[in-house]
C-alpha cells in the first residue's frame, strides 16, 4: 500500500490538540482519491474540509441524520459507561466511538439497515461474528465489537484515521483493493460526517 499520513489512532488516546486538522484530498492518475490531514508538498492537494469552519457546527445540505426509533433524549448518554470501557480496552478515542455511533444509528440499539447491519455501531453479521459478538442488539456487546473492529482497522491501516473510517464503511477489502479511499460517493460522505461529528464531540468534551 502507498505510504500515507493521517491522524494516528494506533497506540494511545489522541490528545485533543493533536486531533484538530484540516482535511485535504487529491485524485491520482489512476483515479484513486487520497485523503489526509497532513499533505506533502509533492502532490496537488486541495482542501477537502476545514475543521475550524463554523459550518461544521451545523448539518450540511443533503446530510440527513439516521432516524432513530428510540427518540428519547437520554439515549445519547445512556451508553457512556460502555463507550468508556471500549475506549480504554481498545485505545480508541471516546469521541471517535461516539461519532461512529451517531452516524451509524443515532444511538438507537435496535436499528437494522437495508443491508442487514445491526445495532448501535451497525455491525454486519459476519463482522459481528469475527469480533465475537453474539448479540448485536446488546448495547455493550455491540459497542465493544464495533470498537474492536475500529482497532483492527486502525492497526491494519497503520493508524490512518481516514482509511479506518473508509474501511468501517466500505470494508477493508475495498480499501485494500483501491489502495486508498474507494471511489464511492456514499463512503466519501460517510467519512466527512464521521470526522465532523468527531470534532464536535471533542469540542463538547473540552478538546
């Protein structure tokens, strides 16, 4: 795989100051899109997203949150203990786990997607089995399994935040096949939404 640079998730929880960065993109001669927060000077990068942009504080046009059948406002804090447990166990930032849950299910543990993904972190049945999740609708199991998968992807992609998100959405096979972010508009939108929510949760926690 081509050498890339991005926000590291690999060894420890991110320091809040180190997590803030603009996101840049360029498309190579093979049509593969490369996204990073640390552009080198040898490629025609263009700014993809400014994390300090005030627009990040509100939903973007055409971005519709996943509707939750569990609409109780306390659902956003109901799973805090499980998120903290998963964060400490797998060394993934709490804000990142929260961002994935927000985008995947809007904190509804009973959501099933049209593709068959289940629960808070929308685990596909085969992924749930790989992560040793026996009941994907159990919030603790789902969060631990989803975070374990994020850790697996972060290790696989050498701590690259963007590829970790892309792998979670499109599957690690697609990222490996394209040697970068797959050329799927849904995956590009997913990456953007997760990163936006990630920074929102960091800011809310004092980061």
